[in-house]
C-alpha cells in the first residue's frame, strides 16, 4: 500500500517542493521490513542507543501487532527514514509507550481516549545532512494518523536532549520523565499534545503537515482488516487551497 504526498496542495518552503519526490510506503513484505530494521540499527548505533550486533537489525514484537503500521519514507525511490505508528484505544492497548508508561496512559485509555504513538523514528544519517527537512516529512505521518483515527492525544517518546525541539516546534508537553526502553541503552521521556487543541496551530505554522482524506485512507485503510470502529469527526474535513 502506497501513497504519494503529491495530494497535499497547501504547503510552504523547500519541504513542500520535496513532497513531490516523497513516497510513504507501508512495509508489508519481508524484504521491505528487513530494510527498515537494518536502517533502525544503523541509526541507533550511530547515536549510541544500541550495542553492536552481528544481526545488524532492530525489531520487536510491536512491529507485528494489528494496531501498528511501519512506514518507510522514500525520497526519489531511496529509503531515507522510517517511523512506526501505533494506534491506542480501549481495545488496542499495546505499544512501546503504553508498556513503558502504563501508569500514565492506561487510565486514559480506560476513559475511551484514542492515542497515536509514533515510535522507531529513524533516518539515514547521510540523508539527513542532505535533506534537513526529512524529520518533518517523516513526522507528517503521525499527523495524518491523528486525523485519520480522530485521535485525542498525539504521543512522542523522546530523548531528553530532543524534548526542547518537540516542545518548540510541535507544541508537545512532557507528561512523564525519562525511563529505559527495552532494547535501547538510553532513557526516553514521554511527551504529548492534545490533538484537537493544537492541530490548527501546527497546520497554520506548517501547512506541509496537512493531508487529504484520500491520502490517509491509502496509507491506513488496509482493506478494513485492521480498522478501528469509526468515530465522529472532531472537525470538518479540511479544504486545501
């Protein structure tokens, strides 16, 4: 399943220009998944977040859960970055953040909130140097997921040194202090943003984050096999001009 970002009409800056060369691709075959697992390993190893391994891959049980979508971000046909999007509901309660911060998140799931948990955000170090907009192009998937699933909360599991960036750029707030994440050597804190409240500000600041209903269905539809029951829309469908 694949979607070209050309469907985004309203965007600004070089990031908008790059959208014409970007494809978001759901990893479904073993080869596609393995390429992403290898990219994770290279990125984490470079940051000292994992130890050297002969397998040269990073994966976990969350990759195969029915509420997880692992995407590769391809620029001009080359894999440049990846992120895993997990959807949390009162029925779907498993993800990295939910298991590392259960005391924070599970009570909110019990109240019926829907959360988007983007994890395993990695980028090819060499590509980031050439394309500094890559983090924005990748995190755009999380915003699309928030729209598609009518999320109440957008999560971010973030290293302490990166939290200022998320706070300034994406309007996230820290809701839990850093804890160790299984499989990684560095602690990560939990940040979050109330999506219905902050969506307008972010979309005004970064129109590149906007998307169409068609693009979102192409990425998250899965033929109805893993859909959550539809909720009434939080806001009317955006019109892009």
